[in-house]
């Protein structure tokens, strides 16, 4: 009986570590996202509102697809799928102002079958996860 309890505790600990590692693997810092987008390793998508893009610019090498699509969330997901050539395994990173909307968008894409979705948790403006794209002085692109 003691062996079984010890085994269950060890198994639980191993699963907890594995789960924590998989969550960490789905998050990127702003510098990591910039480096991977610059090299073409991931597609970086800014999910903020167009007015926010105009205020700060887009992250360099980033695409603009708002989660606030007037045709709803299915249209948002479809636009991302189209951008990724309908390849759900193609790596994509999402960024917003502070990581909240990009976290929500990450879950939407995963529910839609995308398998390589990353969240830039510190966002453009910063938050609990870090200072953000702008305070790190990472490059931006103007939006027309």
C-alpha cells in the first residue's frame, strides 16, 4: 500500500512538471517573439484593435488581424487560418496590449485545431509577464 501511494505521488509530481513545461513552451517574451518572427520561424499576429495599431504601430514582422472582427470570432479564426495557408501546425505567436486578449485568442486557435500557438504574454505595453515590446525598444512598423 505504501509503495502504491508513493508511486501515485511521484506520478502526480511528474505530470505537474510536464504540464508546467508545456505551458511555459506556449509563452514567448517580446524579444523571443521578435527573434523568431524576424527569422521566419513563426508568424506573429497582433490581435489588438486597429486604433491601437495606429497609436503604437505593429510589432516589426507582425501581421494585423484583430480579435474584434466585426463578423465575430469565427471570422477572426478564419483570417488566421488563411494567413497560415490553412496549416494548423504552422507556428503562430499572438500579441496584444498586455497578454489578456492574446491569451484568449490562443485558446480559440487551439480549440480550432491549431497545434503550435504561442502567446507573447507581456504584450506591446507590458504587464505582469514583463515590460512589453515598446519598453524593450523593439522595432515597430507604422500602420496606414
